[in-house]
C-alpha cells in the first residue's frame, strides 16, 4: 500500500494534474493553473468532480479525467475510471497481470507458463493476448503488431505492482487520443516517481513460490531517483515444474512538477520458464496424465525486454504541452505443442515462435483554453508515431530442437496518428466533445518465401463524439459514440501463397479493419460513500480478421456485434472499509448468416467480481475478493460450452508502527476445481485416428495456495 500517494500526485511530472469543474462556475480557467473550485451553483446541482483528487483514507478511485490529465472540460464515459495503485495492491492476486483485474469487467487468465502474455477478456471479447485491449506503461505501448504469437501481443510480466501510481481506464472507440488495439478498451499504467519510504519485501509460498522486491527513492540534484528490483522463482502445481526465473528492474529519474517537469525511465526484464499448456480433456479422463500433467514436457519460453522512456511537460499562458518518447528492445522465444501428433505423427507438433524487435515512438500533445462565442472551450491536438523493426519466425521443432522453417520474415512497420478534440461547456449542465483521428499505417515484408514479400499501406479516419448532462443531485449522464480501428498482421496483407507448401494461393486481408461503437451511461454519488455507474454499449466490427501465428497464415473471421451492460459500484461507509461490486453482461454474435452458427467462440456472457477491503495505516488489514468467469460457447453453434469459474482470494495482515508489515494471502481459498481457460479443437494422441479427435482442451486453475509476506518500510 502507498499511504502517501495523495501527496505524491501533486508532484508527478509524468501526468498533468486533475482539474475540477463545478456545475455553475462559468469563469474560464487555464488547464495549467486551475484550482479546485467551490460549488456556487444552484442547490439542486451539486458538483461532480471530473477527476476528484485521491487523498489518504479515500477509496483511491477517481473518475472522468483523460489520461493526459489536461482535460479541464473533457467529458468522459460512464465506464471510464482511474484506479489508484494503493487500491490495485489492496487485494491478492496470483500473477502480475491479474493486477489489471482491478479494471471493472476485465478477466485476466493464463493458459501457459508464467512468462507468456496473459489471456484477456473484456466486453464480450476473447482478446487472446491483447488484440483489442490497448495497454501502456509509462507512455510506452505494450501491444505488439505483427507478432510471432498473435496480433497485439501484450506481455505485462515486467510490471512491478508496488510501483503503480494509477490505472487510467477507458472503454470503447470514443476517444481521439487512442488508436490501434483500443476498440474494446485501453489501460494506461502510470508509475510513481517517488516512494514515501523505501521498501524491502520478501514473499514465500506454496509450490516453490519465492519473490523479493526492493525499492526506494533518493534526492539527486534537483530531482528524485527511484529504483526498484524484483526477483521471482516459481514452480507451480504442475507435474513438470514451471521453473520460472524472473529478474526485473526499474530506474526512474524525475524533476519538476506535473505541469512543468520531466521523467526519464529505464526498465530491464528477463524471464525463462517451462509451460504446461492446455491439455486434451480426454487425456485426463483416460488417466494418460493427471490434472496438472503435460503432453509435451519441453514446452516453454524465454523473454526479455529493455526500454528507455521519457516524459516532458510544460505549461504556460498558451496551455499545457506533454511529449513522451520511448525505445524498446524485446525478444521472445516460445515453444508450444497444442495438437501433439496431429500434423506430424512421427516427430510431434511442437513449434517455435520467434519475435525479436526494436521499436520506438513518441506522443506529443497540447491543450489550450479559448472562447467559442463566449462559451468556455478546451481544444487538444496531438501527434503520435511508432516504428517497429521486426524479425519474426515460425519453426517446427522437437523437444526444442529445430526441424524445419515454416516461415521467417523481416518486417518494418510504422504508423502515424494525428488527432484533435474540442470540448465546449454550453451551460452549467451540458458539455460536449467532438473529435477526429486520422491513422496511417505502412510497412514492408521481406519473407523467406519471395511470393509473400511486399509492401502494404492503409489509412483510416475515425470521428468521435461525447456528451455529459448534469450534474443533478450528484448524478451525471453520459453519451459517447465513435469509430475505431484494428490493425492486422502486415504479413496477412502481403501474403499470396501458403508458407508451408509454397503453392496453395492465400487471400490477402486488409491492413486496417473498422470498428464502431456507442455507449450510454450514468454515474451517481447520490448516496453518501457510494459511487455507482451503469453503462450500456454496442460495438460492431466489420470483420475480425487476424493472422494465425501458429500456422503462419491469415484467417478471415466474420462481421460481429456486441451489446452489453456494465454495473460498477464502490461503497465506503467508513474510511477504513470498502465494498466493490462489478457485474457485466454481453451478448456477442456474428451478424452474417452461416450454418455453423452465430456464437463467437470463447466469449463469456457474464463476468462479475466483488471485494471487501479493510484497514488503516497501522493495525489489522485484509481483503476478500471473488471473481466469476461465466461459461463460454466453444464453437459457433453453442453445442460445446466451457465450465464457469468462481474463485476467491483472501488476505489478512498487520502493519506495525515501526513500518513492518506481515501479510498472509490465500489464493483459491475454497480450492475450486475449475479451469482458467478452455478451447475446442482437433488434436491427436499416440494411437488415435490419423485425422485426430475433436475435444475440449483445458488449463486448470491452480489449487489452494498460501503466500506469506514480510515487508518493511524505512
């Protein structure tokens, strides 16, 4: 927990400060110099802060600000929320990616070893490893286009949760300042620039879990140097131990304030692991393997990530400016065998996916206030660019030994996004935003199969709009609509022949695919201590095209529509006690006719979570969180469905006046025997028919486990 986070926020140069607008104060304020204003409006129009500041002893959840913090007048959506790092860390979770389950309606699972990107589910999407969920850390994009394992691959294993300042969450294609991979939602993770006290923490637990973290900050010249290092060892409950060996470090220098300052951050991450991937259910039922067994004990991977990023902010009488830039070096080697002996009855079906890349980019934006016919208005403009230099390959292997090359490519891919939005306050109860974004993508593929080499480019314009009505009786109403986009693997836009036989023709796919969506919602604080919101949304895709990294070919899916509702609640009756309840329902369907059916495989209709947390700065503290992951259709006609899961995690601990903290986490408290993930496809075990057997393939949830943490702040 970070009790001094409230004080920290005032001096964070990585993020512009929140600004409060009252219901009836017409005086224009420059975003750079605004101060929280008092409610001087009509008695029935109590102000709702667009982004109320977090203070020690509050819930830590704020709502309404755009991630750059510059939007004094920026309307948002009912589903948008800012979650403090203290709140993220208040509940127990198994792996760092699950920290993102603080986002209402988001499920984060794992179907492989602890170094592979997580599986994400949000708003009726099986997002695979990140396809339409944009994730950023310190302004750096985590999603990888044209990736060896899947488009938009978002590996968050380098995250150190103790360093999180906030998660800035927005859903839907309604926001001009976010582009690719964000149609379902975006999560922007900001790190702290200074710790109130240095931290040393050691955790030991079931199945060989060991984790050590040390972090601290010190004044250096006119700024602050924060450094942190993390090491993890873990075997898991698997018959073949995961043997995770992770080392992770951050060094961050900051100077100045949120509106006039800079940060420079270096990160380094390395991990190696074995994988127990999803296994055929029949192999468990027939006693070939146990529930935690594997059908290929040599699956696994190695990953590394090194980055340098910087943020510069400046405010003046002309407005606020922010520039972020980054360079990342990323490497991944994955070894998987999902079908066992279906394709190669002799050597087996293990394959190796290689992705090695250097990427760099920047995000420059400026916000300024002006008058439109006497109406208070704020305009934001921005320019974003990214370039990836990629070496990507797919190889057939046996026990991690090379057998043959399916395809190997050198890819250069870049994009530029230009955006603008303008927010006008028409009355004390009406604010509107209109915006537009233009994205241009281009790149080249140099393939080991010359017929699959080539160039591709595309551009797309995405208008956006939003409206906020209120507040009335501490309640606001929101409407949002917009067009978005999803990029496809550029290899799919240049392919002409099957990379395996070099002969069979393959259809090219568009580089960019259109999405469009709308949302209506309400947020209220009419009951003291309770913040509650409801959002109803619709999201359409022209086609869910994707590149199948496991096969090296493209696969064109069908047009789709998702209609859903989210209900989010946070209740804090007293300063030391908080209740959370989030429920989401989505109907996801293909919109064209096909005799196969209209269900979208892997998509849950129901997702829910609830938590209770308690505790003060010292003394007893604890948490209990339950997460429900509803059943999913595994094929289009809904004749095969997954199990549902309901898993509880619990925490109890004591904080001593000396700064020592003793904490016990119990994961999967009731030892639920369910699965993290399920798929349905053909595979073949030795001795089975040569054409294989259609079966569900499952990755079980880890059984009950305990983790004991001893930590000190000094």
